[in-house]
């Protein structure tokens, strides 16, 4: 079935890929749930996420759990796991693995990690809904050659090219290696999640084929990024392996290249509220492939407690 050039069946509160860039006010809550003493985050943590659009939770996973995840990560990157080629993205101008998609579908331990109460349970609370995985992947930034990820809002792409209606999704990055100021950690603009940058330019056909290596469409202009940085500042999220970083779908973020000898590896899960399942794209002729955007989840994920191993 041929998809329309844009979504014409649903009101678009977040238009983008326009003739000229615009700044729009966010129309959705950041924290959808109401805090109580039984919540899986403290009041201070909840308020920090609301204010900044991200939260760093240290020491979530034990060294034993991280060692097991690291071993599975190495096995997948080595080729031993015989992953489907379409799920592997290499570095620009290199055969080094940059990203492995469908992480939960290709590995039992990472599937269990995606459903862990310490991550998914907290996200479900913040979104006040059951959740499903919009996307999952292993991000690997090798030593010496790991390239940067340019500044962007995830929601802009998920809305434009996947058809995500509302800002009701949260990304969770589980650090499998130490992330510090030197090896290309996640950088964020605290508070930027409350401003939506509607980007300029039309979406090319099959835009994902180039944007996964270097994103050029759907990113704020340098002028906007300069103003955003002047307004909100720039922070970086560091932590030892076992740390979890939660960040709102509209928080402006990116990361530098890694020229240290120390690789940076993170398991990355995008949780979308069950009530926010994707529809037709809002600014693309056709939706991105299923490995980038789960379009017809059968049910919310089943959240589990207890240790991974």
C-alpha cells in the first residue's frame, strides 16, 4: 500500500520538515505520572527529570550483570552471533560496528534487560502507561575511530518519519562501559525538551540509509543550536558501567567522537507509551523500516523484577 506524503488523518501539533525552521512550545507533559511514596523514583529524581529532561541513575546494575552483558555484546559484534546484515550499521568509512539494531529480538539476555523493572518500570511510571519498545540497539563507539552523533531531538525524526503522535516516549541508555568526559559521552541541553525545533527541508526517500551514519535532515540549524546552548547550557552524562541514563524524547542531545583508546558501549532502549503507538508518518512518504520503528506491537512488554544473572 502506498503511503501518503504526509499524515492527513490526524492533527499535527508538531509540524516539521518545513520551508523554514521554527521554534514551537511543547504541548505535552514531561512527567505523565503523579509522584507518590510508592513510585520507583524519588520526588527529587522525578522533579529533576521534569526540569532537565533527563536523569542519571548510578549503580543500577551490578558488576556481575554488566560482565554478562559485555560478553554478549562482544559476541554480537564479533560476527559469532550471525546477526541479520540489515540490523548492523558500521562506522562511516569503516567496517567497525557502530550500531546493532533489534537488540531485544536477537539476544535473550538483552531482551531480559529491556524488560527489567529497574529500567522499564521507572519509564512506565514517568509515562503513566504500559510501554513497548519502539526501537532497541547496541551503540558501540570504538576507541580511536568512534565518530560523533550530531545534535538532534529524537522525537523530531520519530514524529516525521515514524508517525509518533505525542511526546510520550523515553530513551534509556544502559552503560556497558565507563562513560567519562573524554570518550564521547552523551551530551544534553538541560531544559531543551520543552522547546520543539521544527526543522527545515523535505524528507528524502529512504533518508534512514544515510542518516544512520550521519544525520543531516531533521537536525536544528547551527544558529538554533547556538541559541539553545546559550539558553540551556550543555551537560554531559557520565557514569561507571551499570549506570542508566533516562532522557525525554525531545531533549536535544548528541556526542563527540572518541579518540581515546577506550571504547564506549551502551545498550539503548526506546520506550513508547502504549497509548502513543505510531500512525502514518507526519513528514515522510513512507515509514522507516521495522528495525527502526516497531509499527504493530502485539502487546506491552512484560516487566520483570530480580537480577539479570
